[in-house]
C-alpha cells in the first residue's frame, strides 16, 4: 500500500525501508531536511513563492531563506549561493548515510542467502 503513494520522495523512502529493508534510523535524520525543503520547492513552483500566515509557519527557515511579509501573505526570498550551498550539504549528508545503510542492508541480505 505504501508503495502506491504518489508523493515521490516517500515512494522512494518506502521502497528503501520496506522492500530493501534499510535501517531507517541511519538515514531518517538526514532525510527529514530534504522533505522539509521540498515544501519550499512546492511553494515556489505552485504558488509563486507566496504563502499564507498558516503556511509560513510550516516553512523550515534555513541558511539562505527568509520570509518577507507582503500584505496578508509572506514571500519566500532566497539567497541563491547560500541556499544552494545548504541544499548541497544536506544532500551530501543524506547520500553518505544512505550509501552506508544500503551497504549494511546488502551485506545483511547477502548473509541470509549464504
């Protein structure tokens, strides 16, 4: 059932944790910031970077992002270099943890077969 969800990041996550059986505790802390920043991507893409007060409370403010109030809405402002550096660091950490978890799961599966 979880593998049929349409939210792309969770589809991949569910495959890795439920089918390939990686240890989610090794990767979850570095996966969470990626999911949080996907909200920023969605707001920029689908709402032109503008959010309501309620939505603004759900945006994780990180290096290179700020919210500026315009009337009854907020606009996401990005400092390109700072924010992109943050995203690259987050992705690097995630993939380092993911590769270790995949390697560990592979060795565990391989030992079950032998």
